[in-house]
C-alpha cells in the first residue's frame, strides 16, 4: 500500500501542488517494489507471503494484481492466487484473510472482502469460471436485506462488523470485472428483496429489526 500511495501521488502531483516531487516518489516507489518482489516472495513456498522472512500466506496478496503492482498473468501472481485458493479457501469457496494466531481473542471467520478479492483476481486473469464461482459463493452470504457482514463463521452466520462497507466495495469492484456478475447481483438483490418483503408482510413491522439482530457484531475496545 505504500507503493500504491506513491503511485497515486505521482498522478496527483499537479493537483497537490507538488510538481517537483514525482522523481523522488518514483525512486522510493521503485525501491519499495523491488524490496517487496525480492523479500516478500518466498521461493520455497512459491508465493508471496504475509511479511518479509515469513512463510505465512495472507489474502492481501490478491491485491497485487488488482492495484497494478504486478500484471495479472505474471507467474508469481498466478502462483499466489493458486496458493490462496488452495490454503486459505474453505469448502464453501469463502476466503480466510490468514490462518494462525494473531494475538486477538476468538476465532476469525472467512472474510467476504477477501472472497471478492479472489473473484476479482480470477477475473483479471481471465479465469471466468472460477471468478463466477467465487463471486457466487460470496453473494450467497447476503442477509435477507441484501447486505453483507465483515465475516462469515463456520456455521454460516454473519460475524464482525455489519453492514461492512469493505465487503460491499469488494462486491462492486469484482462485479465490474466479471462478465456475468452484474446479472448475478441483480438476481440476488431481486430474490432477497422479494423474500424480505414477503417475510416482513407475514411477520409484521418488527421483521427487519429481527433480521438485523441475528448478526453478531464484534465488540471493539
């Protein structure tokens, strides 16, 4: 993200009143890029890893092609996508951000934002079938009002922040890259709207509040 910030700043230099800075920003950005490619790539694992010297996977590596850090068909990107699909994706097609301890209490669920990242990365690599399958897996996690939580637990229940803006941003960005996803989104929204309005009519005015109450929200200090 440091590289991305500098890349964006170079494009905005005139607007920022910093026409004298792009040369230096380019130099620093190139150094960050080289360090990430050299030290963030684990040759033994055959993929990008969570941090320099680590062997742990992190779904944030999916962003490398999404933001243009490397081309979507670069062999390292292809390998990273395959590793994340293999090691961080559950049987439902949903993606964990990472596995292993992080010092926080409780267990993490799968992250919808990361799942939409995987669909997006597949689409950029023209792997349409996997893009659509992953996208559809994430869409199934919308609640009766068509909204997405931050995470999904092992039982399929929403977990974490709700509604989560990042999940919806991931949805929109992945939809823009996937050929049939706009139709899929439309169909899911129509289905859930019809289902939620029918349930509300049958159960009375408190139905919507009960739907929201089923979402478990993480408590932050």
